[in-house]
C-alpha cells in the first residue's frame, strides 16, 4: 500500500512536472483512499508550487511553465477543497483577494489563495486587473475581514494606494484590514500608503492575516 508520504511526494512532483491530469488523478484517488484533503494540499500540492516558484526564481522555469504549474495546482485543489469538512475551516476569517487594476499577473496571488484556503479561510478570489471599487464592493457584500491585493509591476502599485484612499473616502478604513504583496512591494510602501500589513510571500501572508485578526 502506498504511504501518505509517497502520495505527498507524487502530488508535489505532478505540480513541478506541470501535469494537470496526474495532479487531478492523485487528488481523486487520494480522497477515495481516505487521505486528509487539507494535509494533501499542504504537504503535497502546495509543496510542489513552492518548489516551482523557487525554480522560477532561479531561472530554471519560465513564466509559461510556472503558469502551467499553477493550473495543475488549481485543478487539484479545486477537487480537494470541495472535500474539506466545513468544521475544518475557520469561517470567521473572510478574505477578498485580487490583483490590482492594470496588472495581469496571477501566479503569486494564486498561491496566496491556495495557502489561505489550506489554512481554513473563506477566500473570494476576484482574479486579476480588478478595479478598487469592485474590490471594496465585494468586501462589503460578503462582510470581509481582510482585503488582500497583489501587484507585480511598479506602475500598478499606485492602485494599492488608490484602494486605501478610497476606503478612507468611503469611511470604511476601520472596517477592513488590508494586506499587500508582490515583487516590487515593500514594508515601507505598505506603511506609506496606510496598508495594515505587508506580506513578503504567501506563507508570510497567512501569518500576517492571523496576526491582524488577533489584533482586531
């Protein structure tokens, strides 16, 4: 019988190999074998996307390949997320996540969404190129706790400031906690625009959200 560790390793490899069919097969067969879906996401598929990100940073994977890794990750986690028991989720933390207007980059945000979901949050992923007012309206609609935005271009970071300004103008700044991240984004910029937190990476984002909710 295949051990859980072997399943986790195979899941991780399927992401690095950009093998959507294999990732889906592992997700489905693991559920039928009674493998904990949260564990499989965290120790298997998330491990794979982390390693893919490291390969990309080292120039050993190119962007189209990294996007294929993310597609495999999403296909598998969509199946597993549906199988996670409701009582395993921390529904008290509701997050709206988006890449800011003018920015089409979705990879980093996709990893954030996956890790937030793994950690039991209720995540509403609005996708890429999302205007500030759409983000805020969604946060109001679901009564969100957290608004998280990502930018991968220096030229689109200004949309994060626009979001903060609009929250203040609409009298909503105290209602939502905001967290920002992305390659050009810094802790200093977060403080400058009035964001509540800066996330260096997806896992740091998880930790920052829990800290924000503790403070709240």
